[in-house]
C-alpha cells in the first residue's frame, strides 16, 4: 500500500522529461483522431495531384561575351573595384528581366485572349488549340480580366455566361449576365463587343464547356516576369539561362523564343545605330549634292558648246588645278569646323551624342577624336540599356554617368583645340586662294569663266564621289554586322521538364501536413486547457500532500466500495484509508473535513465512500451532512431528512434523534436536515462544538461533507472543527488555478492541516507501473 507523500517541485531535467512524456501520452491518447486527420491529409494530397494541372519548366540559354573594356570604369578611382568585370553580364540579365523588353514581347505575340476547357474539376489551357476565334469589334470595348463561360448549344448557337469582376479602362466593373450568341454574328452589350467564329480544323466542341478571357498586356507582362528566372549559369562563365514555368509549355516556348529574338534585335539595333545615323546623314547630303552636280555639269557642257572651247590652256589648267585643290581643302576644313562646332554644341547642351554622326563620316581621320566619340557613344548606349531596369541610384549607372562626364570634358577640350586649328587652316587657305585668283585675272575672259565653271563641277563631283564611297563602306559594315550574343539552346518541346507532380510524394506530403496540423491543434488545445490532467499538474503548483488518487468508477452506484469491494476504485479508497493515519498530528484526532472548490468535483461521492471504507474496516464512523444548501446524503443512504443537522443546531432535536443508522455496519449518518435560511450562522453556534465533542467519545472517525468553499463560507467554519481537511480535485474538471486558491487558504491558516484527493482518474496503461507518485507521468495516461 502506498504511504503519504508530498508533491514537490521536480528538478529541471526531470520536469522536462515528464513534459515530453506528457506530450507523447496526449498524442497517443488521440491516436484515432490523429489517424483520421492524417488519412484526410493524404486524400487531400491525392486529390490535389489529381485535379491540379501539370506544371512544366521550359528553358533556353544564350552566351553573352563580356566586354572587357568595362573594366576601365575602375580607372575613375585610384584603387581597382573588385568584380567590375561582371558588370556587362549583370546588365544583360537586368535587360532580359526588364518590363520594357518583356512588354514589347507581349505586344509582338498579341495574345489578346486565352482559352480554357473544363476537365472534371479543373480548367485546362487550350493554347494553339482554341475551338473559336475571337474577332473584336472596331468601335467596341471589351472588359479585361473576367472569364466568359461558353457552352455550345448545338447548331450555330452558344450560351455565354459572365459573373465576376473585370476592368474597363482601368476601372473595376461588376458583370453578371447570361445570353445566347450566334456564331459568326457580332455580340455586343455595354461590356463586350466581339464575334465568335468556329476555328478551322478545331475538334468537335459539342458537349464541352469552355471559357476565355480578354487579357491586359500590362498584366500579362507582369505575370511572365513573376514566373521567369534569368540567371548566370556559372559565376565565372558568360552563359545566361532563361527559365519559365507554367501549365502551357507551348505558350512558354513561344514566349522565350520571342524574348530572345527581341533581345537580339535590340542588341543589333544598338550596335548599328551609329552606322544607320551616318547613312541617313550621307543620304541627305547626296540628295542635295546630286542636284548641284547635275546643274554644274549642264552649265559646264553648255558653256563649252556655246563658246566652242575644247580645253584650257596650260596656264589655265594649272590655275584651275591649284584653285580646285585649295577650295577642296577649304571645303573639307569648313566641314570639319562645322562638325566640331555642332559636336561642341551637343556637349554644351547636354544632349545625347548618339544623335550625331561619327567624325569618319565627314572625312575626319583624327584617331584621338574618333576614339573619344566612339567611346562616348558606347557609354551612352550602355546607359540606355541599363536604364531599362536600373534606377538612378544603381551603382553601375552612377559609374557610367561619372565616366560619361569625364569623357565629355576631355572631348570638349579636344574640340576647342581642333576648332582653333581649323580656323587657322581656313585663313591660310583664303590667303592662298586670293593669290591664285590674281593669276586667274590675267587669263582671257572666256578662259576665266571656264576655269570657274569647271572648278565648281570638279569640286562637286569629288564631294559626291567621296560621299558615295563612304556610303558603300557603311552599307558593307551594316551587312556584316552581327550580334556578339549567341543562342546555345532554343526553347523547344523536347526539352520540357515536368515539375513536382509525383502523386506518391503528394500523398505523403498531404499525410504529413495532416498529421502535423492535427498534432499542432492537439498541443495548442492542451496548452489552452487549464484543467487538471496529470499528477504533475498538481505537483508543480502546490506543496500539499496528496493522500490518494481515486480511479474512475464505471458503476452507477454512489456506494461503490460497498457494492463492488473488489473494484479498482475500492482499492483507491483503501489507499486513502491507509494514508490517513500519517496525516493526523496527534492522538485523539479523528475529525475529517471533505471540501471542494466548486460543485461537481465529487466531494459527496468521496465523503460517502471514504466513510464506507472506514466502517468496513470495523471503524465506527459518523458521516455528517454539513452541506445544508444542497443536501444529498439522505438520498444516498435512504434515511429520513426531517430531522438532521439543521434541526439539531436550532435546538429542535437531540443527538440521538438526528444520528441515523445506515445499511453499512459501523456507519452512522447525520443528514443535513431541512434547508435553513442561514446555514453559516447555524454552523457557528456552540451546539456544533458540543456535537463534535460528543461524537469524539462515540466514534473512531467523524467526516464532514461540506459545501463548496469558493461559493459559501460553510466549509471554512466546519474546518475549524476538523483535524484534517481534504480537498477533492476532479480530473478533467477542476481547474489548475483552484490550487492557487487552496494554497492561499492554507498559507493564511484559514484551512488547517490540508491535504488533497484527486478524484475520477481515467487510466489507460502504456508501460503500466502502479505507483501513485508517478501514476500519470510514468504509468498511466489520463485522457
């Protein structure tokens, strides 16, 4: 038999061990519910795999060689910048992910509508297999972002149903209607204006359900950007991988290939924009010079014919040659000077130098100037590419702007020097021109005129020939222009990769998530539940002794120890009977008060069965019904309640009249008697003390069945007459906070010599060890 023990706080390690076992037993007790939720989770995973469209991954790759000249950006600072050599690759990646480039792709593909077909519970995309072709009205408008459900009705008619929210001119609109449309005829209302045509070669669309949506190009762009990944295959390499995931692989293939094509076109356009602008400049010059050359040739021929002059004299030819050379040199210098001034104006006004031709187009062969202009054009091109996706605060963009300013300043200083040199050369040519003109004036009049006309014709012809030559060179360069970027692998159906669709893994994942959710709910409810469930719930909150643990009774009888003496619950009361002898502090102590904090804890059940088990041990026992507010003892023992404790306390009966014999040998009962209006005042009378004094001489044990102490003070009054006060806590019913109330009363001395009884313990043995001290934590699991 177990002896008395006190519930002491456990060491930290032991407490942690008990908590783990507690959680284990809590989950083990709920195994049926956990299994059910696990099966539901597995079923959910299976249904998810069954009714979720298969997703595919599409990828393509390109190689974008880095421009090593980018490292020169580091020359802006005294120390080298680590990692600057990777700026070009990063810029290309940002360009491929830019909204501007992707929006251009969406515009080129012109996916105005998207079609879907219902298969069981899911809608399957019908890209390239649309059953109908949608023709939008010229003067109409169509709401975007809302699904139009199409149900063929036989013949040439379909049912169109719309119920949802869409956008019209960026304004949200609520739409709900159902109408019949005729194929090939316009359908128009306040929201839509389109015509449905059966698509040639489409499969039979009868007995099927379809739907389509008018798509917004901006939202399409963002949708593709969200699903697309652009990464560098290797940090040390120059390969860029583009990956796109979705349920329509063919659509994604077309999108990636179009994106690469648009990207290459943009790169080629940026690479050849200088030559194209130079070609435009030359074409404009040729257009004007062609007319001048024709006019000069006609004038020259007519003059010779009219004056019957075949050729110039030797002196005239020499003068004309000298004048022609000087005028050609002066024209070239003036062209150079004009170009220098225009370029300087562009720089002073802060305009993009990409709008001006390169020096070589106008015949300026200055290597330093050409290099500076080409470098500046390249920097502007890089900044234009980077501006597709970078903000002004982007470090790479900041570096480019700094280098542009530096090269601008160097070019400006160079231009000022070139302008001065050109002006000096022109003045020198003017002096030589005047000297030779004097020689021309010594020639005959007709020969002077012929020299002037022939000189003008030759000068114009030489300029025209020069421009034609430059034009041919530029056209050859454009024809030979290629983009440095190369496509390694195009996106194609043969390279699609199915994504995460293993039904077995989905089933396992669903089962795991179901179990995890169930465990989380069980543990959360356990944390929120403040009821007493385990012995440690009591031990960790009080130092009061636990004199016994009463097992749950499956019997309906109140006197279970008498009617079922071999039941486990009877053994529980025998344990309490044994432990009582260790709780009395001195000889002659025999009064026991049975208390509870609130109704329903089993106080009366404990009183009657404890008294019964004491009487069955041949101990003369008196059970007093001190709960005069809701009396029950007379019903349990079947005695007359007309005379009881209340009658005795008011002086309407003697002790012999109120003490009743029960059917159990050695057990006597004083019922509560008629319900008085003032039970507390009655219990404070001296007659109660006289009753106890008399009973101590007649009985071995006196037991008070008291009213709940948290509701009335009756139990506190009788506790002063008790040698031992037992509080009954019921498993799964009593709150853990009730222990704080009991601790406060014992600490203040309101309830002397208190101890605890845990009632109604429901045990299931898992590794059973019948030890009350560790009954919950080590042997029993309480449900």
